[in-house]
């Protein structure tokens, strides 16, 4: 597992999503891709959700928030982290 400051993890995730705007990852896939500990991955993804950089689909995948609904798959609406309201 990578030992890195949370800000470095956040920047790495942002760079990956900037390079691949259609990237769509589950929590487990994100952990494996970046070789993060569960805690580091959870903290970084939570921060990016809170900042609005990432959103979550109905199936729980993390996507870049500006991605249009049509490009993330039929029926995969973005949901807010709390309350499950669609956006």
C-alpha cells in the first residue's frame, strides 16, 4: 500500500480522472488501481465527493461530476453521497 499524504492521493485521483474523463470505478477498483489503503482511499474519495469533483452513480461507481448522464450509461444517474437524491 502507498503511504502518502491525503492531498497527494487526491491530486493523483484528480489527474487520473482528468486524463480519462469517462473513468468509472467502484471503491474496490479504485483501491486496486491506486494501491491505496482502505482508509486513504475512503478519505480521498469522500473529499472529492464533497468538493463536487466526483459524483456517484446509482450503482455506487465514482465518476467525474461534469460527465453527462448519457455518457455514463443508460439508467446510471448520479446520486448525492447523502440522501440518495438524483442530480
